[in-house]
C-alpha cells in the first residue's frame, strides 16, 4: 500500500515498488512528485497515488512512467556528488587534489545512478568501521549530502575516531630503507630515494627541483606550497644516485590524478611485499629530522621543512617532538635553578652575584 509523504516541503509517493533492475523483488522506495506541499498539490498527489495503486494491482507499473523531469524517483548519487563538489570546491576552500584523493576516493564506490535515501546513506557510512578516519570522513560527507538534497539523515553511531588512534605505525629503520630503495628497481629507485632522503609526499616527487648544495625545492602548486628541503642523510644522495633523475612513466605524469604517483609507487611496494606504505618513508624522515636536530630543533622549523602547519606537525609527529621539547624545558629549568641557587649563596654571604 503506497502513501503520500512530505519532506522538506516536497511531496512524495512512498511504498514498496518493483526493483528498478527488473527483478521480482519489491523494495521500499520514494517517488518524487515534483510538487510543493500545499493543499491543492495534495489533491493532485492523491490522484497520482490512485493511478499508481491501479498500475501496481494490474501489474502494469513501469518506472519510466514515473519520472520527474527525466528522473525516476528522488535524487541520485550523481546529483549528490555534484552538489557536494559545488559546496566543497566551487564555493568552498577544498582543493581539487583533496577532492580527488580524500573525497572521491571514497565516493566513487557509490553507484551514481542509484537513488539517495536514508538507507543508502547509512550503508555508505557503515561500510567503514566506526573507529576509523574513513568512517568519520564519510559520516560528515553524508551529513552534507543529506542537508543539500533534503534527505533524512539516518540514525547511525557518531564517529569514535580520535587523534589517539593516529599514533605512527612502525616505520622502517635506516638499514631497511636502504635495502628497500636499492631493491626497488631502476624505474622506482629515484622516487623512493627522494621520499626517503627529503621526506617528500609522493605527488611532490615528480614536481620537485634539485638545486645547489643538495637541497630540493617543492613548487607552489603542491598540497602545502613552496618550500626548500634539506637532505637527511646527505650521503644518501650518492647512495641512491639521486643526481640521476628518473621520472615516473609518462602515463603516471599525465594521468591528471593527484594520487597517480602514490598509486604507482604503492603498486611496486606491494609487489616487493614490504609491510610499509610509501608514506612510511616520509614518517621515517620526520623521525630522523628530530634525531638529528635534537633539543635544538624547534617545531616551527621542522614543520616548514615537512610542509606542515605547526599544529599539524605537532599532532602528527608528537612522538618525535615531545621528548625533544621536554629536554629543552628541562635544560632551561636547570639553568634557571642554578642561577637562583647561586644568587641565594651570594646573598647569604652578603655579596652580589658574580657577573
């Protein structure tokens, strides 16, 4: 039995209808009438409802007869993605690269021609484990989509992902990195070597420029913009033959996908049966940076070398940052206490402190 329902000022016919794929199954579906929720339009919708019920009873129901402006039922995932793109990229501050990698990397698994409903939104969210970052990201993307399309947001659990879940996984040590890079083969060695030696992101590797003194410059048209990076260790430039530039294949460079180099490198990493993702080379650089700089390295300098904001760097690499900053504070406390103790001794002797 179909009914008339209203949502966000629009009228719909709600009921169990034949599946759109032609199977014999009945599926709870909402058909958009295209009518505003007014008393007059309610009477029109009642006539449509009677017609619908007659067709269902006679077995003559056809989805093609129930389209509004060429569309069957409510908005589709294609509509949803278009609306979200407009909000995030066209009118918002999201970069194309972030949209392609972070958002479309997850949204592309949704059937673009399927209708967006509370059920399909819930399924999209619950595809991921609740404590993961992907669940959190999808939860808020789906909230945006529900609001943009006027679809009821389902009752699903709030994300439980927290920063505590993001502790750095085990990264390769220096010997493991050397073996990794030198075993990668000529097509991949240079890219892996650049990530290891300079802590570059995968998409930055083909775009970077090698300059004098072994430094590398990352151009403006990257995730975090222009910066100059120092090598750690400097002898790895020779070990990995980084002066002999070997770019990724043309198909990778011209694919138009910002994650093309990352995918290409990860495919090789999987073939090598390595337990770390290519990004682990960047994490290892961060650890090496703090081991080399020690307590004298300030977080702002480290953040700029890595192409982070200060907040993001501390959040991501707290395990490396904290011990060094604790050392700085402890040393300052020791010096302050030493000076205060000296002044107390001289005061007791009736003398001023020696300068």
